[in-house]
RNA sequence: GCCGAGGUAGCUCAGUCGGUAGAGCAACGGUCUGAAAAACCGUGUGUCGGCAGUUCGAUUCUGCCCCUCGGCA
């Protein structure tokens, strides 16, 4: 266990400057970036997920390159495909191997806290998502899911009483494995030799930056980008287009809200998102905070 | 200048037949194991425009003043 691969991790809320910091570190330490971002994985969703750099042809695939530095795990699936923390752990693991083999340092940078945690400590052995079962369970009201789960996994049922999504997952795990959530949990050890830096920015400054950036994103063609993806044939409610901003733009395009309201809601949801990210990273004990203002 | 409406939380407003006030949004705190840009849980932060009067007690009633928004000039 003492030959763990060395990686660096940069986290932080949206608009905190993670990519910029990651690029500087890559230059200094001969590194390459692995994006830990549940939205940048989607092809065609560029402006709205704050991708930087350009896609370059690289043998059989495309790789995003920012100022000469490769950034992996962006643009890997279509907007109607699903991606999960488990997918990320697998894909990032492979990229870490590749980058390390080249003699470079993998720099994992992104704002999806669960992905980072799952990568660093692993996910427990558990049944994967079962779409058919989920569809069946989703027909039932949350109240019924709760009652059903109460019989087989009361702890998870109580904990997620008002949370349909989590009730459903706990029930899914229980039905497929016969075990409770907790019975799957094991003690965790680090899977990498890592340093985890998290960027902290004062909310007042961060929120102002978010408001400005949302406006810029609209000006920079995010509406057209959404229309383009819809013209490709992807549905309005597909996974990729359900992200912040895209879902607001779709409401606007459907005539349900004004452009002004769309921008307000877009900014608001982004601020709320940044707050949740802050709460998550604050709670991580392996993190060293870099205070920026 | 006159007439009308109004001034209560960061914003929009409700309310108190007189006993120091509450909704939505914002903000703040938290949860988190294959949907995580998701899905949830919790918290009211206030010179009730100012001054005086009546009253045991005024944000509420009365008077004056200040401010805002309409309309008429």
C-alpha cells in the first residue's frame, strides 16, 4: 500500500478559479488535468459548463487542450447519456495511470465533490443503478417508498424520509442486494497519495462573479448552444440539458418565462449551487483551504 | 401648490378591532456512497419613516413633519 500513485486535487465552488490554478500547477510540476466535473463530461455543452480551451484531434479521439495543457474527461458522452460517480472513479483511474506512465503528475480539478471523494477513497461494492427498477419504483409516491424501506432498512428510511431520490436509491440497493445501505459501508483507505487543495472565496465576491458570469454566458451564445443541441435531436429533459442554465433557457425558449426571469433564476440557482459546494468542501477533513478574495 | 395612495426584514408585501410582528424571495447553517450543476433538512436577521399627544401600554388611534409614487395644475 505504500506505492500509491501521487496526484494533486484542486476543488472549490464554481467560478472560484480552479482551472486557472490547475493550469499554473501543471506548468510548474509538469502535470495534466483531469476534470472532476459532472457537467463538462457532456459533448456540445461548452459555454454553459464553462469549458475552456479547444478540442484537438488526438489519434482516435478528441482531447481538450487549454494553453497547451491537456484536460481529460470532458466531452466524453452525449447529452442524453447518464454519468455517475462510479463512472468517474473508473475513468479517472485509467487517466491517472496513463498520465503517471508518461512521467507526469495528474491534477484532478473540479467542483463535483462526490466525484472527488469517491475517487480518493473509493465507493463501496454495491448494486449499480437499475433503470427498469427505478422507473417502477418512481411510480410510487415518496410516502410509500418510505414505508417500504422502513421494513428493510429503517435507518436509511428515517434519514431520507423527505428525499424521494435517496429513498429510491436505498430501496434499489436493498431490493437488489438484500442488504441495508450501512451493511455495504466499509472502512475507507486512501487510494492515492494526494494533496487536496480547495479554493475558498468570500461569498460576496463569489456571488458577484457568478452573476456577471451567467450574463456573459448568455451573451456568449449559450442560448444558441442550447438550440443547437435541441436541433441535434436531444430531448428537452435529457440529462445534459437538465443542468443549471440549460433548463432555464429551455423554459425561456418555450415561452414560459421572460429572458430577464431566465437570467435571474439561472444566477440564483448557480449561487445556491456554489453554496452547496462550499458546504461540502468545508466538511472534508483532507482539505487544505486556499483563501482567495 | 392641491387631491389620492403609500412608508413594516436585504427585496415585494401581509398584519396587529391597542399587549413590541410574519409570508414569499434573498441571505445564512447543515445533510450527502452509482442522478451530486442532483435530491433534501433547518434558521427571522426588524428603532414597524420622524417627533409629539391620548393610554397602564402605540407599529396600530390622533396631530404635525419628512420621504416616495400616481393624478390635477
